[in-house]
C-alpha cells in the first residue's frame, strides 16, 4: 500500500503516491508510515489518502483523515 498527502483546500497533491517513497510499512502490530512535515505550509489542512491493491483491483481510500500544520 502507498500513501499520498493532498492540500484539503486546493485538492492538489503535495505528496503523490510513489512506489519507492510513500510505501506503507508494517510490523507485527500494525501498518505505519513516517511523514516529514518540513515542506508543508503552516496553518493549512492536509488529507491523507491510501492506495492499495485488493484482489488485483487498485483502490484509493479517501476517508477524510485530515491534519493541520501548526505554527511553531
């Protein structure tokens, strides 16, 4: 599975699906990924999307998982 990050207001991908750089990792407990936010604009909302293959069919899940980068 892969992840992508989309600017919630503009609907533009700021991090697109990439089979090398946005692959979701897993361990014996769960799946996870590390997201480095240095290039994201403060005070903006972003949405996480997940792309996976289920029974040979590629699906993209947009479950409105949003987060905000706070000034700091």
